[in-house]
C-alpha cells in the first residue's frame, strides 16, 4: 500500500467530510438510510443504489454503515450534463475537484438513463481532469485494462440530477470484509447479511441459528449486532463449516456439521433463524418445505425467520403452513433478484 494511502487510512486528524456518497445493494436503500440516520448523519439526496450524506462528524469514516457496499468522499459536483457527449466533456472540464492524495489512480463510473457515451468515456474524461488537478497518474479501464493494485479509487455517479466525483478513503470497498478470507459456493454478500441481521432484531442472550451457514457470513454479521447472543451455525458440508470457523475465529460462535432439515435441536429452543438456503443454481436446493417445517419446529412461538430466497423459492414460503410473512425485500445481486423474507410462526 502506498505511503500516501496509509496516511489517509490511519490519520486521526483528517477533516470532517462535508459530503459522502454511500453506495448500496439495490433493494437495501431504505434500510441503509435508516442505519445512516440512526448514527446521527443526514441524508440529503437519494438515488438508485446510493445515498448522499452530510455527516454529523468524522465517525462515518471510522464506523461506516455495515449495510453499505462502499463510501466515497465527494470531491466535486455539477449538474448532470444529460445524454450528449459534448455536454459531458464541458461539464467535466469545468470541475474543480479537491485532491488530497497523489499517486496512480483509477476511476469507475455509473449512470442512470440513456446516454450517448459509455461509462469508459465518463471515466476517461474525469481521469484526465483529476490528473490535471494533481491527483497523479490515471489508469484507464478501457478495453479491459486492469489498473495497478495500489491505485487509488475514484468514483463518478450521474443520477439524472447531479454529477458527483468522489474518492474512496479506504484501501478496499466496504463490502470486502477483512475477516472474510474464505468463501464457499453461495456465500452471502456481506452487506446483505448485515441487512438480514438488522431485520432479525437481535437481542442480547438470544439464540440465533443459521442452519445453512456456508462460510459463516450471516452469523459473523449477526455477531457484530449482538455479540452476546448465542450463535450456532450448521452446514452439511464439512469444508463450509471449516471455512466458517476460520472466518469467525475469536468470536465465540459455535459451528458444527448438521442437516438443515434435521437440526437435532429441541423444539422451541431458538429465538431467531437467519439463513440463506441453497437456491438450486450452483448447489442443490434441497427440500425447502422440509427445511421450513424444521425451522418452524425449533423456533419459539415469538421467534422470527429471516431468510434469503431465490425468486422462485418465495412462493414456497408463502404457501407453507404455519408461517406468517411480514416483509419481503426484492434485491438485485449478481444478475439475480433474490428476496429477503421476514416471517413469524403462526
């Protein structure tokens, strides 16, 4: 990691950011906004997959939202130039970005609406301006080029109203949790896992079960919310249990090889089931009806199920006896549209 970036990450004297762009998984924007406002920060603008936040103080950088995919310090903004490439170039050339670090850098862009230019046109235009204002050497992504691994990350968003340019103040995107060094097929996207832990309304001392634990992402995120809860993860794959145990080391979470349809737990002994059963895409889905019957059996009468289902699986829960569905959030993850479903035993 370059020395300049090391200083940016560790400095306790960095200025209070005036505005940040917080990126979200599609479908989690409202939950992310609730997390941000509960921390005392003000949301000043909203768009698909992002919030613009006026932080109350610098704690948003030290304790960023767990539901966030990423966060960028706003360095410049202008009215969205619209679809014409010529207007894009004029708008970008007029930017006066605040640049506080020097080094190789890359730019990634996203936009809404139809445009007569590509994301690479936006990135290259902004990259040239940032280089002119002293950001360092620009590494284009055009034609599949890969920026150097130590490149600082800049982000451009055009949401139909405003063009914003921001810099990531971290060495990696927020969704790349430093503890998650092992994954398995079907591992949950960490901000989605954090959202599910939030929806579970976890309490101190509660017993929390993930009967399809995979590499442990859900229970590690649940542990961040309620570290004194009693967390238990099961998976039929010993390699997944080993990965979960490695990722969660030091957290006191219990892991064991087990069957989601026959957990071996006493009836009514679990307060929360928070889980991501296989979708039948890259792993066999198993018998979801059997899973639901077992989870209903082990849950307390006032318990809660928070489950991530593929779009084709949601009707199975809606039609399953003994369940009352309270909430369903439609997400967009890796080209699919899974649902986070919150349900209670009837």
